C-alpha cells in the first residue's frame, strides 16, 4: 500500500523521506467497518491504533453533524520524522494527500499525524470553492487562496480539539501566532496552501459557530463573503523564522 509514496512522480516527499519509507515495514493493520488502517514504520508505533480510533469517531461525527456517509477508505500511515517549517515548499508543509476519485488516504509525516489524518478523510466529505483572491493582507495586495483547503483544515481542527478536549478559545492563541509568522514571511506569492491552512483558517475559527451553521445549511457563499470582508489587523514586523518548527494545531500530538 505504500508504493504510491515512492513513485518518482510523487513530489510531496523529499528523497530522504522516500529513503525512510523504503526501510519501513507493515507494523500495524486494522480493518474497521468504516476504514482500514495500514501503519508502516521501522518500529512499533502506538499512534497508529489511536489514529484508527479517531478516524472511526470522525466517520460517526460526520454522519451525526452533517448527515454524510463516507465510503470505506484505506488509510496508509508512515511516520517520517521530518519536521515542518515556515518555508513555502511542499517538502516542509504537507503531511498527507488523497485522490477524491480513489479510496486511499496517505499520511507520511509523524508530525501532527492525528490531525492530518482527519484533514485528508474530510476531503472525501466536502468540496468547497478552490481558487480565490484575498485582499485583506496587511502586506500583499492580493493573495491566491484555496477555500477548500482552508475549510477542510478548519473542520479537521475543530474535530481534533473535540477529541483532545481542548477549546477553540485556547487554539485561537496558537493560531494567531502562526498567522503572525505567515504574514511576516518574505513571500509575496505562496506556492503551497500554507496561507489558506493558517491565515484563512484562523479567520474561520474566529467565527466557528457561524461558519459551522453555514456549512450545515450549505450556505457556502456566505462563508466566502465573510472572508472577503475581513481584514488582518497585524502590523508587519521582522520575525526570525529560521528553523522554526511549524505546528498547525496546538493539540495535534494528543
């Protein structure tokens, strides 16, 4: 099941990460009614069992909260040790991927594996507007954003907080620090979805109850309009991001 991660056309993983994947063996396998978990590592890893239980909860919650029944998914987990950083490159930002026409989810980074698994599964439940221009940044006149990625990350964050008994209020503090870092990055253009994952998601978290209601009622245009009308009130400043580790959700390791 891990062969897709080793394809030469796969540009999500560095060569070092692919070398790690090659060394791994199947150390965990569990078939649930909802999904099947394939865990690869060079040693036993308890996170795979917890990941499966979280995904099982997610299936139930998506049905309870939105009336959505997901297809059976194969979830491939590999615990590559490479950390995320505030660098606009998929090698430092992404931790998983999936194809909506298929039935496999790939999570290839240990960092925030529990939250990333939720994110990739949620992609099979919703599809929102993708490319749009956001003009509320204090430095850049326009930023290309992806509402689909921002809203999926928003939902994954809420469910991660729920499963770890954390609050949106506390998460907003961490989220705001991440926003400050991203806004003050040297990039005028972002090639990854980092801006959507962090900045746009933060705007959604600030109005999380309203955004959830809009999603339940399929009033997606109201979500987009809210984002368009909201500006980021952060003063530009120098922040040394060299080698600073990026964590999307403060409760990602619980």
